[in-house]
């Protein structure tokens, strides 16, 4: 049974424009899926459905076989979403307070919240910044904080919406390293990006969305040569296969 | 915003930081009342000493805070000048400035000192209490009040403070981008304001929307983990001291 599945998922905006149409795809536990597409193709709308933030006009999302709307809190606990703009995800005045936001929403005991926050911060290497103002962190650190905030909810699946946007080289390395560590610890990863050269080497599957429709879904090596016709750039210069498409050394 | 120290929280391990935030807020209210009721130089000086002591005890960065106080200097000067010129009374004894009265100047200085004391109270409270703790205290005090959604009010207060730096940063960036395209050459002040207000409002609403989504994604609910407060003997002693100060000023 797939851990996550969508059936005929469709979202029509109030002005009649279709953001996504009849999306059918499933993800197995522990898989690493890269979801690519040009700007405005519907990637963000799709992943916001996976977390139950948007309600579909038609179709369904299932998590471990159960419809997502059945218990939305449990669904959101299982599926963590890391937003494109990490800054807008910050709701705490200090790093630790921000990480505590999720566990406190789950009404855990203060002692448990404290333990989970410490663990999450240790996991992403931000323990020493616990009392710092999150807005003073670097771009890479803010993404790590967003990851810690989601890890504190102990999700099985983590959705990353354009995690490399606006990051410098060290920032990309920090975040990519963190994503890989999460994947190794058994998390299912769905990563939205159009910067395939940074991460594709690590993916099990490449899915491409074009004008709201799922147009490609397969092994990265098979799909990526066709990516450019859907507005997803293939890296310039010498490409030594999908294996070379990573910024990690 | 990041460079400003005023009204910022400074994580430290001090007596004031460790104090039960419910009693801390009560103490600050008592000292604010005392500052409002103070009338003599002795009372003002004593309260300044007490609050100065509290700032030092909380190990707040005094020099940086004094520098930021310059922001209020103009307001304080205006307050003194307005009183000096508009309150009728006798002319100054040694230095005669046309229109300035002795009573007005004294009243202005009294207002200014009072304002400074209240600013010092705010410094101690915000410098030694994280916003989350402050939010929890507000929620705790509001909880018994009927028909008031305490958790919602506290969250709204928290989000307002979260959004402030974001709005300031957006404004600064927007102004810089407009200056780069020579906005100063526009003579119509209303148009210039509109060029800033409309996009700032739209961006702020969009950011607020993003924050709401982010909160929802992390299971936001009003039935959240409740803060646990612990009161120590020294907290009661400090509260008693503040109460005595307030009563002494009020009943003189």
C-alpha cells in the first residue's frame, strides 16, 4: 500500500482557471520523489493538497490508505510541509519557541515539548541558536529551522517546496545535506524544484507537472532528457548522467 | 530592525528573567502606576534608581538602550517645549525666554521624566521576558474573563509582533527600490504615499496569508499546551517591594 496517493486530484480557482487537473500518483514509503515543473505549473498547489491546506475541487488524497480529510490533524502530523519562503513559516520570537509551535498545537506536555524541541534542534545542528531571534539566522539556517519545526511534529513524509530558492552555495549544501540525512533516517521525501542539477542524483523518481497536469513520472534517468520541453532546464555543459546531478560531493 | 535593541528580548540568566512572568507583569504595572502618580523630585529620582537597578539586575545592554532612547528624544523635547510655552505662569527667574513659563517648564520636565520612567518599565519587561512568555501571561490573565477568547487574543498579539519586523523590512526594501527609480522627483506627496501604501498593504496581506497557511500546516489549534508557571519566594518578595513603592507614592 502506498504511503501517499492522489486520485483524480483537481483544483479549479474561483476565476475558473484550473491549477491542477486529474493528478494521479502514489508514493511508496521511504521513496525520494522530485517534483518538477515550470513556474505556474501547479506544483505548489499540488503539495498544498497533500498536506490538506487546500481542498480539492474534485478527487482525493489518501495517506496510508485513509482519506486525508478523515483526520486532518493526524494527516498534517504525518506529512510535514516546508514552505518555499522559510521566513514566512516563522511564528516564534526565538528559534526554540518556533520549533515548539507544532508540538504545542498537539497539546503535548511542557516537558515533552521541551524534549522534542531539543532533539529537533540537535538534529539540524541549531541547538546553540535556541534563544536567538529566528529572523537573524542566515537563509540556510532559516530553512534548517523550518525543517526542525516540521521534525518536531515527527512526520513520516516531508514535502519541500523549492528548498533551494535564494540560497547561496553553502546554504544549498546545508539544506541538501539535511534532506539526505532525513531520507537516510527513513523519511519519505517529496521535493519540489526546477533546479534538477542540485538534487536529481539522489531521487528515486522524477515527476513533471505541466500546465496543471502530470505529464511525466518515472526513473530520473528516463524522464530528465525530456524535461526541457516542459520548461524545466537541463543543466548546461557536460552532463555525465543523472548521477552527476548533485551539489553534494 | 535587527539593529534596534529597544523593546527586544535579551536571553540572560538573571533574577528578573527567572521571575514568574505573571508577578513580573504585576510588578511592572505597579511601577507604571507609581510613575504616573509621582510628583516630587525625590519620588522621580527614587523610581529612576529602582528601575535603573532593575535594568542592571536584568543585565540588559545599558549603552545600546540609551542610544536607542535617542528615538524618543524628539518626543520628549516636544513635550517639554509644549508645556513650557503653553502653560501660563511666571517667567523664568534667571533666564528669560519670551513665552516660556516657570510652571510650564516644571510641568513639561515632570511629564518627560514620567515618560522616561514608563519607557524604562517597558525596557525591563520586554528585555527580560520573551514574547512567548508574555503571551502566555496575557492568556493566563484573560482566561477567567468571560466572553474573551484568551488563546486567540494571545496568538493575535504574538503574530502582530512577528509581523512587525517583516513589515518594516518590506517597507525598507520597497522604499529603496522606489528611490532607485527616482521617486523623489515626484512632487505629489499623495501619489508618493500611495506608491508605498498600496503595495505594502498587499504584500503584508500576502505574508499574513502565508503565515496562516504555515500555522495551519503545523496543526494550529486554540487548545494548545498550556504554560506552567512557577512562583518562588523571591518573586513574592519583589512583588511586595513593588507594592510598597506604589502605595508609598500613591498615599503620600
